[in-house]
């Protein structure tokens, strides 16, 4: 079988390859040295260079012909514009690669990455990795003297072939994925969550946290874990050396009047009555770190205006001071309000919302993540063990009873994870010897049921009715809803809300028909639900698609 021809593609080195006088042969020039190795027989050399280096390219081509007469040298002009501009260099080399006719059946290719700017070398590497150049890399090095320095008199030096073994890159990518998974697990406190939507949210949060210092807005109901996630984001960034400063946090609902301005921006002595000393403020404390403003919707309009300036300019004026203070912080904001509605009412600045709304994540409540109740129960039990200094355990019967109650549609989890944390804390504290029994669980679930019933009675069920009506409005226009009897409208709204959060038609059917299915030996909840929806011209797939698009 005939030997394949060997073709090298290389950039002219305006500095390393330079020289026109006779003493140029006393220097090591990489584009020439490449052809001085007897074991490396090169049939063709594609010499790429900018037009302004035509004369040097001619000299180099002549010198290659002198040391390797059998090599055909083809000179090709490329236009970089700025040889240190990544986009320009990559674009020029990419255009060359796309226009070049590669014949891998008859020729093997090497790309010489010793010459050219560092930007050009990186671009050549990337083009090889992406297989725009179907080639291996060749790296040349000058010879060494006995004392370790570079030798004179233009000896050939050495060369090394680098094969971009994709299997090695797969292993590197695998290590990167594991690092990502560790970051995501860290954000979830090591809890093996099962809710696909939540896991997808955390995956993006992990990426954004490490790649960006732009503001992050965390929304969702009270107790959904916004404060916890904000601190975890900071700790992850700190671990990966993305921030050097501290974590400063405050619940804006606790700030009022001068105290709000002072807490955030600090004050100078005598700024107002009672300002007997200077105060740095939270923005200065967060310099180089992260500032978490929980319930940002509770801030007054004056504080919002100053915060917007501080976020955009990284500078602000402490109360009573005419000297600007610098603080380079990343803002994470949390709210359970609809800030868009607050803008419409004039209680929240539209320009501030636009500034903090770049990365917005809505954390679902516990009732929307019921598959995550079990792993979070284990997490809370482990926390109770550490807090109480007693090995807290749960009997099998007790665990089953608690999870059955927790997953029932009647369990509203209005306080979300705060309710779960409090429930486990009470059960662990009351458990004899740390063993949570069925009777302890029964007492606790009865307590939770009473508490939720009281909340529902106080609110008149307004929140739930509003949620259901909103779900119905997302799949049926007002005219169609107006055609429904009030009884059908209320019932259908609840059915639509359940379907919107269910993982499957069967899951929705089991929740909706939980009572009646226990009375039958054989039921088909999915078929029953499908027929019910069809009465109103609806399909389960439409309801879940609508819910996904609105999240």
C-alpha cells in the first residue's frame, strides 16, 4: 500500500522565522527546523501569512527548499486585521479551513502550532479540535545546551506530534460534568431532589452563579427556600474563588424610614437624630461579595432609586454624606410579590425591575414538589440529629404515615419548607430516645392540619381559589368561561390546577379521584379524567403545555 503524503499547515512566525542575512542559519527558526528532521518527511507545506510579510515568506520558502528539496511549499495570504483579536483571527483561519480541499484518503495532515501569536495558536488548536482541520498537531522546540538554555547555530531541535484523542476529551468532559453535579448538589444541600423542573432550575442557577456577576432575582412563595439558595449561591462562588468579599443580607420588610437608608447605605455622624456615630451599611459590607435583599418589593421608592444607582455605578452616597463610596457587589434579590403588578401600581420602580430581571428564577412551593418531600424529610431528620445531639430515627410505619399525609391533596404546605422543618423539629424533640413513632406522627399531622385549616378559614380560601381561577384562565378565554355554570366553573378550575402541576394524566387522576377510587376494586382514573376534560374541549397535554410556558 502506497504511503500517504504528509501535508503540514503552518503560520509564518514574523519574529521566530525572521532573518535574511547569512547569519540567519545560526538561529533556530521553527518553520525551517520542522524540515530538518530525517524521520519527518513532509511532502507539502501550506505556509499561511499576512500580505505585509510577503518578503519574509519568500525567504522562508527558499530556505525550506534548501533543506528539504522534495517538499512543495505553497504560500497563502490570510488577512487577520489585528493578529491579537480572537474573533478576527479565528474568522480568517476558519474561512481558510472551509475553503481548503482536504483529501484524507490520500494525505495525512499536521498543523504546526509553534509559530504565530498566542491567539493564532489557540485558534489553530480549536479548529483542529472541531475537525475543521482533520489533522494532528505538531509542536517544535529548540535544541538544549548542557546548561539548559537554547542552543545556537540553528540545529533542528525536536518535535512532538499531538493527536487530539477524543476519548481523552470525553474523560475531561466527564470530570467537568461531575464538577457541575457537585456544584448543583451543593446548591441543594446534598438533597437528592426528584422534581425535574426544580433540578433543571438548579442546573441553570449553578451555571449562571459561576459565569456571571449580574443581579439574580429569586421569586416564589414564602418558605420556598429563597434565602437558603441565595446563601448557597454565595458559598459556591466563594468556594470557586468567584468572589472574595462577604455575604450581607437583610429582609427589606424590616426596614423603614431613615433606618432603611442607614442599614443599606450607611450614614455619617449627625446625619439624623440618633446618628451618634458612623455606620458602614450593608452595601459596603458586601463589597467584593454578595448582597441579598429578601422581600425587595417592600423597599420604599427612595431606597429603590439609590439601590438602582448603586447597582449600575457600583457607588452610592451614605446618608448625610457628600462623598461617594465605592462598592462592587453582586445583588441577589428575593420576593414573594408580583413585581410587575407592583410596577403597575406604582410601588416598585420599572427601571429597577428591568435591571434586576436578567436572571429570574421562581422557586416552586413544597406542594408543587411533592416528590421531593421524602428526600427533604431525610435532610431535616439529619439536621435535627445534629441540632439535638441525638440520633433521630423514624419507624417504617411512622415514615409511611407522615409521607401519606404530606402527599395528600388536602395538605397545603402553606409555609412550605418552614412547615416541614418545624414539623420535624417538633417530632424529633418529642420523640423518646430520638425514635419518632407513629403516635408522634399522628399528633404532628393533626397539628399541621389544624393550622392549615385555620389559615384557609382566615383567608376564606381566596388564595387557592385565585390560583385555580388563574389556571383556568390560562387555557380558556373569558367568553368560554362565562358560558359555564358557576358550579362547573369552580370544579373545572380545580381540575385544571391539579393537571397543570401533575407529572402525568394518571397522577392527576389519582389525586382528583382519591376518595372514590378507594371504594372500587378496579378504576381507570386517567380515562375518567380524559373524558371529563373532553366535555369542555380540553386535553391534558394542553394543560401541561400551558403550565410549562407560564413558568
